[in-house]
């Protein structure tokens, strides 16, 4: 699989990584043996980049990855985790002592002395203007608790603030055919600064797979049931903030743009991969088939200009009014 440099880490990662929120919680139940099989299928398909967080299943996702990589030391996977969402979302909680405690827990979960990459997990907007916070992150690097640090953001303005910080290695942001705003300023600014871009929620919580209908029912413990209007966390994390009914209808149109031999989901991933400045895209997978199909998107030929134009037209017509000015 194609490898790209992940910003200021200087490390190569597979252009299609694996997001592991699904393996922790909030997407329905995934058994441990199935989760390990997903990790293995991704690695066997060329994936060298896992993205996780300390809050996914209260550490379950990190623990599963740690267990898997202990048994597969040959896998050479770069692991990005996140911190900050296990505490009340107040700027005063983002301090060095808490960072050390959160990192110690993640290092134990993953079974490593030094974490490859730690991302602030969509923190309060105020933290991006705190010099003390970034000094604390530099201290963690000096203490060899972490090799690099980064941020996962909700808005483009937060991304731009993070990119301006010299120690930030990468920015993780929602980017998909239903969320185009990062193309305007964020991706060009990141490229100019040498900051990596990790594209998350690439399938708009599954909408872009084209498999859902208005009548689809998700499990009660699935965020696509309980967070459609931002009841539990930022609404943009669920269906990219798009109203479900609108998203289902737009997804039907998007699926019609898929080239012969490619699924709608693979087409969405291919669209992201070819956006200038993207380092990696991190689709999740709940089963082996999904993991392999997602990885296969890296081998698809670039989408033609006509398809790119059609994606833009669809976004402008059906999606823009709902999401563009919010994030």
C-alpha cells in the first residue's frame, strides 16, 4: 500500500489506516475475537497505521491493540492515540499532571514505554491559545513519554490554530464528500507548514456506504442512535452533522458516482486519498470484510475530474447548507 509521511513525525504510514473507535464502544457490541481479526485483516492488507483513544471503551480499544501488537511484533504499526475526553471538558483540566496520568494509562494499555503519537481529543477551543498547554506537551516529549503530539479538532478554525503551533505534528479532522470545508484553508495551510492531515469520519458514520435507508435501526448503544442531535458529544461526529434523512438521500446519489468495480464506500475513501495534503484516512471496520475492502480503496485509480465535479455539485446542492458554516 502507498505510504505517506505523517507530517512532522517524519514517519511513513499507510494512506489507508484503521480507525478503532468501533472496537471499543459506541457502535454496538464487537467481540474480542472479532476485534483482533479486524486488526489482523487490516495489517495483512497493508495497513501500518492504527488510530485509537483512551476513551474508546474506556481503554478497551487501546488494550486490544496492545495485545495484538505484542503477538505481532513484525507488524510495524504506528499507533496514534488520544487523550482528554475522560475528564470534564474544561480548559483548566489540560495541565501537565493530568497529561502524565493519562499517558501512563495509555502506555500501560498499549504495552509501550513511549507512545508514537498522542492527540488532544477535540479539546475545548480555548486550549489552542494556551502557551502553557503546548509547553506541557513539549515536556512529555522531553520525558520520552510520547514521541510526538497532535490534535483532533472539530472545526476548521481550531485546525488552523493548531497548525500554527510549531510542535504539532498532525491534525485530525472530519473530511469526506459530505464535509468539504477543510479543502478551502486547512489542507493548504497544513501542507505549507509540513503538518500531516488525518481524515476521520470518512464515510460519514456509514452513510457514504450507501447501505442505509430511512428505516435502518441502529443499536441503542450505537452513537448513530443516541447522538444524532449532539446529545452526547459534538453532533458533527455522527453522520458528519448531516440530517439522517437528507444524508440517506444524498448517499444514493453519491453511490451512483462509484466507478465500475468499486463500492460507494471505496469511492469515498478514494476521493479523500487524492485530496492534496491528506496523509492518511482512517475508516473504521467492525468485521474482516470491511477492513479488507477499506484497504483495497488505496489501489483504486484516481477519480476523474467529472466525478470530482459531481461530488462538489452534490455537496453544494444537498449538504452545504447544513454543515459548511458550523464546522
